[in-house]
């Protein structure tokens, strides 16, 4: 009976530790519900879910936001602690789940066929990239990179020296 009581107390302690770690990760923006801005310069935060809506501020690449589940017209409503307004709408094409790494490197299109470059991660194709072509890579995540030609899936870009 004593061993069972000890096991129960240990389980409760472990559960409390796990809950505390999840809370801390969430508070610093590392939980699954946080997203990061990936853009060249900065991205507007809007009062409403439209590019015609007034700006309430702007965010720079790597800034963290917390989507609250509201989506409309390609925009995502987010809590934004770094912004005076504290919240706003951001186009979903500029949000990624992994903090982008800043770089300024040459990349080679590593595909057997043409690769799409896009306006943003959710946007339309802006051009085709030829296999073996060079691009300049400015921002990188495990899924997307931002190049001088637009947003490209990282599966199709090989960085110089790698």
C-alpha cells in the first residue's frame, strides 16, 4: 500500500512538472500555438481582416505572435504582446511555425523539374525556377525559405557548402 501511495505522489509530481514546462514554453512563445513572422522587411498588422483595413502596427521577421483561432479572408487574428494594440490581423502567408533563421547565402535549385517561387507561403506562384539555378536565401525554416525570387519550399533549395 505504501508503494502505491509513493507511485501516486510521483505521478502527480511528474504531471505538475510537465504542466509547468508547457506553461513556460507557452509564455515565451515556444509552444505549438505560437507562430513567427517571415518576411523581407516588415509586415503590416491590420485592425480588420483585409488589406484595406487600417494598420495598427507592423512586425519584423522573427517576431512571435499567438493566433487565437479566428481566420477570415486569408488573415489570422493574433495576440501580439510586442505591439501596443496587443492584437491584430496578419495575412497567413507571412506566418510560419518555426522561428526563421536569418542568412545571406547562395542556394541552388535542386530539383529535376522547375520549382515554384511564391508571393508568400500561402500565395500564388510568381515565377518558375530552373533546376540548377542560383538564388539568394535571406530567411530559412525547415519548410520554407525566403529568397530573392520569393518564397520557396526548402526541399528544393540546397545551400552553398552543404
